C-alpha cells in the first residue's frame, strides 16, 4: 500500500501542527498557515497507508509578487514542506508538488517560488535555482554616521506600534516597482511580518528632525555570530545613521560581524562603510522558481532583475 495524496481538511490541523513542530524550530508556521482562508484546499498531504496519520505536507501560499517590470502577478509560494523522518526517500514531496502545481495552474498563478537549502528535492519537479547575494564584513568600530547629502541629522529610535502606518507607507514607496517584492496586505503586516521580524520595538526608524516624519525603517536580527540586516525601506540618505545604530546594537551584543541583505544600489553602497569594514559580496543559491502560465524567460527576468528582492519578512 502507498500513501494517499489529498488536500487537507480542518480535522488534519492537529496532525499538521505536530508534523511542523517535529520538523521545524518555527512555532509561527501554524499562524502563517492560518492567514490563507483557502488554506485547506491549498495544503497537500500524504496520508500514510494505514490511514491514521500524515507522513508529508506541501503548502501552496498564494502571493502577489512583482515581475521584472514591477507589475503585480499571482505567484504560488511553496512553503511549510515537511516529511516525517521515517517516511523520507519515498518520493512523497514530489507527488505533493504535482498536486500543488495542478492547483496553482488552475488558480492562474504565473509562476511558483520557493526558498530552500535542499534544492535537489525540487529540481526534478521543474523548479530551477537562481542566484542572490548579500554583503558581509566586520562591524565598523563605532564610526559616526556621515551626514546625509542634504546635511540632515536624522533621529534614530526604536519603532513602536504607532509607527505601523508610516512603516507600511515607506515599504510601499520603496518597493513600488521592485521585481520579486511582495504586495503586503494588512494581514501580512499584522501577522506575517512580526512572525519573522519580531515586535515593532525591535525595529529601528529614522525621523526627519524638522518635520518628525518617518524617513526610514530597518530590521536587523542576530543570527549566529552575525547581526543581519534583513530589510530597509525609505530614503537612502538616512541609511548611514540607521546602519550606525544597527552596528551599535550588534557590538553591545558582543558581535563583530554583519551581513546586509539589501539590494546592491548606490545609496546602500554609499552607506555601507558606516556598518562594515572589509565588505565583500557573497553569492548564494537558495531561491528556486518554476514557470506556470508565464514564460521561462519572463520568470528568469523577474528573479535576476537589478534590484530584485524578496524580503525575509515575506517568507511563506
């Protein structure tokens, strides 16, 4: 007897939560799963042959993501992929991906996107890797931020819940035509972004001292021995002061290395010396894409376009 592939039902929720707890150190997975009102028909499970448990799961997460021209497209994110250890090596994920692909096509997805450290699981099912990059180096030793081009000294402080609308506006403007970026809903800001970035108090914002308006927003987290900058939005002129504050937090935590996952753009490059010395670009291959209704050429153009970014806060 072989496992039965089917869509999930509400009765599967406890088993799914248990499987994700077994496979991931990410308690937020169940909360993110609940964001999709159609989650059960977007969740594909392999029920074991005995019919009394779930051996594997693949979730299709519908997202609106910009293409190479910045136009919004429906994209099928693949996430929360898990297999019970004793059921691995049986091709269950491949069978679940076939079912997910069928539904994504039926629902008009232009292409599919996933991020993984195990690309071999997906290559045989049509997903192809693409390069991304980050900048890495030693934390600068407390060098004051250079003045902005306009000579403005921005005020940097921890964000608060009251900054929510302003931060969302910065994000929309900064990513208005950015390939690979997601259009975030109110539910994303309420659940998805805090799930990956923590509460607002851990973020930093920069204020224009004259008007008090938000000029920039940055998220940095401690990952192993690094402080990692995971998202920025706003005016590039305030990045120097935001980077300086990130470096101060990192040094206070005993860290001496940093990674910056921001687009390789002039404003970012100009501000990097405030945070890093001996900066170097590192290429990685964790993203994978698969054309559905779009052409392979248009998908490749989207994931490799200059400035393309899929922010960590939009993880599936």
